[in-house]
C-alpha cells in the first residue's frame, strides 16, 4: 500500500502512513431541524473527528412516490416503511447545504457528501464539495460513479452487498487510471449490523487485490469494530452519530452519541499509534528493563587458573555479562585472573577467549 500515493481531501492526506480519517455520518439524525444539524457538527468537532458526511438527495431523486409491495421495506429497522416516506423524513434539505458547508469551514471540519443522482453532483460542485461518497446501493450505478469521477475529486466507495466483481467494476469507473484518488470502504449493509458479520479481513483483501486505499463504513453498535479495523489497514472510518439516541430518528439505533464518538476518535488514534512500524531492536522505552536480560555471572570466587564450572558460573539477571549462549564454551576453560563472586563474566577473563570456539 505504501506505493500508492495518499488521497488528499481538503489538504488532509489519507492513506498508508497517515492517521485514519474519522468521518461522522450525519445522515438523517438531524431529525428535520437545521439547528440540530448544526449542533451535530459542533459536537462532532468537539469529539475530535476529521470530517462530517452528508447525504444529498430528495425523495424524488432517489425513488418514486409509490406504495407497491416492492416499495415497502419488509424487514429490518425500517420494516413497513414506504421508501418515499422514509427518504422524505431522512433527507437533508438542499437549502441547508450551503450553511452546513460554511459551518464546516468555521469549525475547520471537512464536509463532504454522498450524491444519489446527477443533479446532486452538479449541486455539490457549486458548493465546492472536496470529496464524494458512493453509498453501498449505488455501487452498481456505474454512470453515476463516472459522473462523480469527472469532477476529479476523491471518491469514497462503500461496498455493502457487493460482489468482488461489482467492487472491481466500481473502482475501475471511479479511478480513471488513478487508484490513488479512490478509497474503498468495507461495509455490512444491515442496520445495525452484528459484529460477527463484520468480516474485517476483507479490508486487507481489497487492498491486496485492487491496490487501493481501504477503510470501513461501520454500522455495528459501539466502537470495537471500528477500532479493530485500524489493524486491518483502514485509513478512513465512517460512523453514524447523533446527539442522543433517545431523541429518536431514522438512524439513531445504530448511531454513536457525542461522548461515544469522542471515545471512538481517541481509541482509533491509539490503535493507529500502536501499529507503528516493524522493529527488531531494543526501543528507547525499553532501556530501563534491557539490563534485566540474563547473562553469565560468577557465582563463587574463582582463583587465577581455576576452571569455570556450573558451580561458579550461571546464567542470571542482570545482563551485563556474556550472553547465556556462551555458557557451553566457557565451562571447563581456565580463568585469566582471580574473579570475585558477583562479577559479570567477560571474555577477557577466559584463557584464549572465545574466538576459536564461537
């Protein structure tokens, strides 16, 4: 992954070697109140997230007003809801967008959105949207992805429900020969999703097979799945958030509250810091303990010319003497001088040294 240049979103580098971008997904948790939407952004900033993500659609740009069986959800969190009515309740009014983007600038938050049709892309371009999200159900809408790709902005693609072939086709349409402009988010499209359905190793699989940056769109309850994803190489983590789940709202059941969002940011940063880089040498932090490694010490007084035996040389802590691996070569050899109990054994104490034996 280090060979792929990082994606730049509003000056922020996202990818290998950079701290994961934490994205707070507002979705419909504004509950139809712009003041609540602005409050959500303020709380997201306080929690320490890097970005807030919106959704840009109207009921008419995402579906049609029809109450036929195929337009009614038959299971899950929104069972029995007519699609048009659900999206009418959940959508973020386009008239709010300008103010939300301006609030993002005031708060020094990245604000971007998921468009669901061509008109949304054109509208968001007028607002200079710095990046675009392709929602999981839209991953098969190749014309929409190509429309978004034509903006030359970074594209973040969620993979919920998609086969590998569908993901590959979407990445191809989005990248236009530039995979460093694409981030693929592993996603389980159930609301909420269960931890045992997370399959986080898919994150690394997508990285290796498609050579793109990867992350996670997390719909589980809590923060464990998001934090674990960092170990799989997630460079972007998206999580729904709300002020209080008790306030209700279409996504509240699987959204984090402000305090939980803050904990998520803290733990994701800690996980990223813990990854570090491969190391096979003592660290500075280990210096005080390093001396406690075992080494060879004289455990009984020895006179000049006496042989070393198991009774006068042992492997013990601390580690200032010869390494324990030399014990078989030391036993039976003669001492060059008198040695007191408690001295660390050194090569100079051994007649002939160790060079001929080791």
